[in-house]
C-alpha cells in the first residue's frame, strides 16, 4: 500500500472512530436517565421495523424518529439528569417548552432545523415512566402542532404515527 | 372581545403622540418564577424567538396552512415568551408576584387595557410604542387558579393579538365575559 493509501486509510478509520464516539443528544439523555438507580429501559417490540416504516412512508409528516421509554421506579429529580437536560441547550438545540408539575411530571422540548424540516427532542418524565423522543418531521406540521398544544406536541405526534 | 380590542385600537391611534425611537424590550419574568412555581401545580414556560420564530412564521404562512395570518404575524415578531402557573385552589398565589412583574415594566410602556371582572378574571395589557408602531406587548392574565404572563416582542398590530390566543399556551383572553372597572 502506498503512503497516500495508508494515510487515507488512517484518516478514514480515525473519522469513523470519532463519529462513533460522539454521543448524540438523544443518547446523552438516555444515558443520564438509564444510569439512575432503579431505572430500566423498556423493550418496545417492532420498534426497529416501525422506524423503517416511518422512514419510508412519513406518516404524520414524520421522516424519522428515535424513542426510548424507561420504567423509572418513581425516580424524582436527579442532578445527573438535570445536567444532561441543561447540556442540550448548548448543543445546537433551542429550548422551546418547559412544563413542570407539582407531582414531579416534567416535559422539555427543544427544536432545531434539519435538512428536511425540523427536529424535535422531547424529554417527558412522570411517575413510573420517562420518555426520550427525537423526531425529524415536516416543519409545517410540527409548528402547527406546537402552536396548538406546545406541551403535548411530541406525544401527539408519536401517537399519530400509529394512525 | 370588544372590551379589550376597542381600548387597544384607541391606544394605537393615540400612539402617534408618543416620541419615536422607543425600542421594544423583553421583560424578564425570572424574578418570581421560583416562588410561583413552588406553589403551582403546573408551570408552563414557552420560549419562541429568533430564527425559530421566523421559521414557525414561514411554515405557518404557507398557502395551504390553516392559519396564514398567524404565520405572517410570527414572521414579524422577535419573540413570544409565556409563563403560566396553575394552582390547585383559588388565590393560592401571592399578588405581589404580579406587582413584581408590573415593576419590571418600565418607562416607555403604556397600560392600555385594565380589565377587572366580577369573577376575578383580571387582564392587564401594556404596550411599548416606537413612533406609531407597537413594538412590544406584555399581558398579565390573572384568574383565581391561573396566572399567566405573556411578552410579545416585535412589531404587532394590536388587532392581530387575537390570532395568538389559544396558540403557544397563550390563554383566550378576549373571549372572557369580563367587566371593566
């Protein structure tokens, strides 16, 4: 192999490693939640197939999604999760919605532009269950839902995928 | 509806008397959120500004959108900030929280609407004027179990405010059967 070939191979491998190591914001939130004691990520049957279907058919204006649901064992506020939530603001996402309830229920929604429309990152926490959802979807649909029901936009869109 | 919009229109007409060059300001509502949130059973914060607001306007203004007027309004605005607190009993919040927000509304702002209703659904509307244009609006909506602060930054025709009602967690203010004092 020539020197140039070796250099290209090394550069390619380094790029692949770096890309693989970079944790997405979705991953950051999932890691923070799953690291809490007593929290378990729920297995969602056929999620991979559903995602392929969404990528092909774009139901409800959604181009792609990632979803993680956790049984949180009644977990309340955690500094680690709070830090992860705060870190999202510095990573190209714009915080749009914050909902907090006295019973510990929390919803956070961030948005950012994507080549095909908009991306929404949602963190919802309630007694017994935490949800991390990332959606890439048609901007017109997203903003219409966000205007009509800011706090419920993510979950309503997720529910609409099954229609 | 007329009870609120009529004074707004009158104020907009009178606004030519106000010196030009007054700049809109974002009124920060951070002051009492901790106190209010501690007593509230639900706190909702909506922040929509900058490029995101322009994007929302662009997409909501497309020809086949349900509300193209709303989209056109959003494209002109610089920010929409909503802080809403819901309580589980009447009068659970301290009215000093409202006074604190009022105190933050400084020079250059005019109170154009002050609705006091028999069932305690009170609404205050303040505008920031730049020449003959409204460049900012602050709305304080106080109900027995809900307190909402709304700050709209950017040029807005007061008649268009109704377009924002029911959107982005902004309560429907003008439809209340309120009595003015």
